[in-house]
C-alpha cells in the first residue's frame, strides 16, 4: 500500500511552515494567575490534540483492517467464481440441467458480489492513501517547525534548505523523519561555526557580535582565556552529532 501514497508537496508545506511565527512572551505580563491560566489552557489543548490524534489513529487502524478483510473476501470469491466458470466451460455429462442452472445462478451472484467488494475496496484504498498522505504531511510540518524553532530559521532559510536538499538528492517528502538529520548533514559547518562562536563568546574568548563574524578565523580572541579554541570545537561537534 505504501506505493500508492503520492509524494507530499514539500514546497507548499515549506511555505506553510515558513509563514508560522512563534510569539515572544510579553515580559510586562507577570500576573501569576494569568500565567497559570495559560498553562491550564495549553495543557487542555495538548490533551484535546492527543485525544483527536488517538481517534484518528483508531480510525486509520479500522480502515486498514477493513481493507485487509475486503481483500480476503475478494480473493475467496474470485476462487469460487473460477471454479464455477470452469464447470460451466467444461460441463460434466452427468450434470443435470438443474445443476447447470444452479451454477449459472451462482456465477451471476458471485460476479455481483465481486463487483460490490471491488467498489468497496477501491474506496477504502483511496481513503487509506489520503489518510497516509495527511499523516505524512503532518510529520513534515511538525519536523520543519521543530527545525525552524531550534535553529531560529527564517522563511528564506527554510526555502533554501528545501532547494539545497533537493540539489543534494534528498527527498524531504519521502524522508520526513530525517529532516533534522538532513539539515545537519547539509549545514554542519554553519551549525558548528555558530555554536563555536557562541561558546567562545561565553568564555570571553571573543568580543562583539559573534554573529557578524565570518567564522572562527575572523573572531577576536581573548589572550587571557583559559579554554582552547580546538577544545570548544570538539565539544560543540560532539553535542551536535
């Protein structure tokens, strides 16, 4: 059944996720009651989402079972029809007219039942395909959103990532679970550079805006620092892998 699933439109999803923004908390709102209410609302929302997802998973499982049952029924009817057709095509001289007529009636009945089950099977197969596509799309959205938030990516960054991934032979729509890993493979140098600059600044080994630096070579070192640059690079690389 997996072959029936059409690739999800990754460009459309990229645009959808790129347009999402995570609102920054308002530091002026410090009322404890308001914060508690927000937490309660978030918990309720999460619970509702989990409940809805459970319902969707149950419905999806039911469709799979129904699809499997219909396939078994179809196979059984096809076998029965093949036997009846064989008898009618090669009638036994000892068969009575009543027996032949019975086979003809059975043939008609089997053909009607087959047509009905084939129609049901087509419908459930299409529903399964649509459900799988929607689930795959949601996985992509969730992973892209996580990626966007973790690395503070802009809409242009996400679009560029999709283009670079495609250029390097990665199909994000067919590998939604590996989106984070694919991003790290493609941009490992930039990720390490950003983390190194952050660590260097925290240790006081560079001054100014580390984001403006083109990389470690352009950073202003603090001669009095006690942590070596290579040590930080190694540390950062280990945490990213």
